[in-house]
């Protein structure tokens, strides 16, 4: 049943969904299914498979909730066949809670107290709207617990008010009104004007619930969380009360005045605050999803940033007073030596600093400089450029380097070095291979996206972990050089098996084949099936081990090679031989064209990294501080962050400039990610500079 519903929700074939769910339930990962089970899924990509997984988990959770609801109502002896059928066939969480609301155990309410005093029959009489002399009827309910007619009628109306508030029709009327016409307003808390100046734009702000942007809503909610703002969502009540009255009050009602009072009370006291809170949660969830989507895309772009490759790098973590930490890394990213230079104020030891840099470059045959983009980064870059040395110069985003340098991972790698050395090593390694280095850092600490502390942290972590897994498996790793951290993200492994692989490698030397992975403790057939295609063995005994061809398909390649009259090694290395193969001849009941096409693609791209190569970049030499900027200046820059409302660009001063979404192109742009990518080199024009607030407005139009 779930597969049917998911297929309908996503517009995907039932068989594709069912096969995907079966694979997921069998322990297959999303990257493995997307890469190696295309016949089963109809060539669904990772996004579609991830959506199926997410919906399956969502509906499975809903199934568990339904079981709880059914059991609770049954315990009360109120579970009719009709009610049970409604619950079983309900696949909307909000609707399920509306159905359950009248039966859900609740704290003592005014209606609960009235029922305890025996006033529910009086409420039934008023609700039936047939008897006119309610006061006379109410006299029969006076008791030790009910002192007067007025008290009896009031208690009965409390019961009716609660019925109105728990009615599905009522809740849907109010829910629709809040969703369509609701207005969210923010006001500054008295006395917080000075402390919360960063929220000044929201001291007196409002927006339609249906149209409020994610970044605006998250900013308002952040202000409320910090005690600076007070938020409310409201609608005009007249339409709602009219709809409720039409629904509950009968024609020629004999108890109209009591019903009107109960409906208004039910709305104001119970329904309005309940739906206001529900609406706030709903739009918060919507804003979270939008912000997390931006985070995820930014992280993907950052992880797949162009690597320099295996080059000898001199990395610099810049600083003024404490100096610039300098480290030398070999082509594998191993630390060779390190020092500290003081080319900037207050020391200004430029000659000594230059001598140290030149010595390192000559002694270790340095091929590239990696300079962190933090404090003193621009000044350090200019200092290195003036030396006129031959290695290429790269400015590296150092967000999260300090988090890595103080982490247990860094302490394990460099137990005898301080945090400044570790930070500089991280900067250098990010140039050599951004993916391998960035996976060591909690994704939320990398500094991309917006309002990362305001969104649902569990949902954010799950989404970012999925992105990391996707990127690592897209690129693949050399099992003989991969770190424990990056192996952890390989399909089917995890932290324990990654550690076992590294320990086995340390004890037995390099792996000579993928098959040898089965000798790793606790790495069984299932883990091998899921991981082998993403683990490369370079220079081993089996040439296919260096490719993305899965071991389960080696026999297919062997058959192709045999039919061509060549060895497997010749077939793998000779594109001319492969070009003569008609893959349609190798289609079987279990192997289709998608798998065969992937096999040939893997052989054609053997050893090639799917990422682009890093290219050198330099800022405008005349611009160093925000004071150097003037409207109309055209400058080179690097996209440093992407949000829902635009892109931030580093132009070589200490504040990134904003290219608003309306300034990204000479056409309508629905998402900044459609125009720019993280780390992209762009040309921008300065529109405006707000020196007081240190804000730079840029454009990419007509540049």
C-alpha cells in the first residue's frame, strides 16, 4: 500500500518505487542503488531514490502513529468500524491528529470540569437547539458542584466550545484562513531596542503567511528566540465566525444566543491559539526545508570543489600579531615541516619572512601556495605575490579550519602539533583535495547557507550527511590512501568498518585487490557488495579494481574482452578495442542497457576525477579595504556563499559583497543556484557601499 501512495505522490511508476523500497529494506544504500541497480529502479537518480526513502520513512512513522491512535481509542471503548476505517485509510498527519483530537487524553480543561459536574446532558440539549427555556432546564442541574443556573449554562457552553474547537470542519476552516489570509507580525520587546540592533529591520514588520520568504521568517524567529522580538499570526475573525455559525447553528435555532457565545469562545480561547501555533510550526518547517535545501546545495558544491591534485603545497594560515603559520605538505598532504613568519604589523619582519618562504619553496620544490582567506589573508596574498616566485597562488576558504584543528580527528592525526599547525595543514589539504579534508569537519561548521542554528537541527544533519555520502561515493576513493574519515562515508561501511580497513592496511600493507577487502574483520558479503564499486585499488592485480565497474560485472567485461580476442588489461586500456563492442549483444534477463552503458562509461573514464581542476585567481591589486571601493568599479571575485535571496562574493576586502537575486542576470532568476556556484570566479560591479553598516551591494548585470 505504501508503495502505491509514494508512487502517486512522486509521479513515479509503482514497480520502480516497490523495487527501490525492497532494496532499501534489504540494506542497500542510495548511492549503490542509483549506480548499480538501474534495471530495478528504471534508472532513478539519487534525488528520486532519496525522495522515495524519505517518504517511506515518513509514512512508516505515520503507520506507527495510527497504531497508537487506534489502541488509545479502543481502550476508551469508542472505536467504531467507521472510525477505524477512516484512521486506517488516512495518510495525512494533520488529518489524523484532527480525527484523534476528541479522543486524545488531555489535561483538565474547563470542559473537563463541566463534565465532571454532570453538565454534558445540558450541553447536548443546548447543542440540539430545540428547547427554548434553557434556564428552566438548567435548574435541574443545580447541585453541590453547580451553584446556579448561570454556572450550569456556562459549564455547558464550555463543553460546546471545546466540541467546536475539536471539530474537523472548524479546524479546517480556521487552518485555511490562517494559511491564505494570515499575517505574521513582529514587534520589538520593550527595552530590547539597543541589545537587538541586528534585528532592527524587524522591530515593526509584517508579512503574509502565504508569501513570507524563508530568510525573513527565520530572521524573525531568531529574534524571538533571542528575546528581542515578539511574533504573532492573526487573521480577521469575522469570516471564520460566520463559517462556524453556518455550520453549527441550525435554522430557527432555539438556543442561538448560547451557541453564538460558545462558538466565539471556542474560537478565541481554543481554536485561534491552537491554529496560530500550528501555522507558525508549518511555515517554520517550510522555511527550514528551503534553507536546508540551500545548505545542501552549497555543501555539495563545496565538497565537489576543484582539487589541485597531488602537488607539493606551501600552506599559510595568515595572522597579524600572532604571525602567519607556514606548513609544507608533500603531494599526499603529509606534513613535512612548519614555521612562523611575521611579515605584517606590528613586527613587520618582511625580509626574514621572505627568506623563510624562498627557502621552503627551493628546498621542497613547492608547486603551489594555499593561503587562508581569513584575517590578514589578503595582505598575506599580496606579500607572497610581491616575492615573484614560480608556484601558483591560491586563496582557500578556511571556514571550519579552526573547528577541525581543535577536533579529536586533528589531535589523532597530529598529537604533537598545536592548533595553529593543524589549521594550516587543513588549509593546504583543502587545496590538494577539498573533499577528503572537508569530510573531517561537521558539515554545519563549514559556514555555507543561512541561519544554520535556526533550522531543525536533526533534519539539517540528516540532509547534510546525505550530501556528504553522495559526494564521496560520486568521486570514489583510493582504498590504499583514503583516510578513516572519508572511508566512513563510503556506501555500506560506516565508522567501525572504516577503522578496520585502515588498521588492516597498516598491519598488512596496501590492498592488492578488491577481493582482499573480504579479509578485513567484520567486512562481510553485504558490506562488500555495497562498498566495492566505490573503492579503487590502483596498480593492483586486477585492472578492473581501479575503475567504477562493480565486481559483480567483471564477468561481463571478461566476456567482451574474450569476444574481442584481447586480455582484460588490453580491453580496459585500449579505447579503440572497446569502441568496436556492440553492448546490445550482452543484454540478458538480469543485465540491461543501463548497466552495460555504465560499464563502458566507467572504462572510458578510468582514473578520471569527475571534478574540475583548480585554477589560479587573483583579486584586483588596487582594492584591499572597504574604503577602497567606489560605485561603478568592476572587480573580479569569488562566490563565497549562496542564499535564497542572492549570492555573497569575496572581492578582496574584509566584507563579502551581496549580489541580490535581482542583480544576478538580465532575466528573471528563481534561484541563485541556477546562475552561480560556490567558489565560482565572477566579475561584478559595485552598486553601493554602506560604510557605516559595512555592507557592499554588487551586480552581475551588464558587466
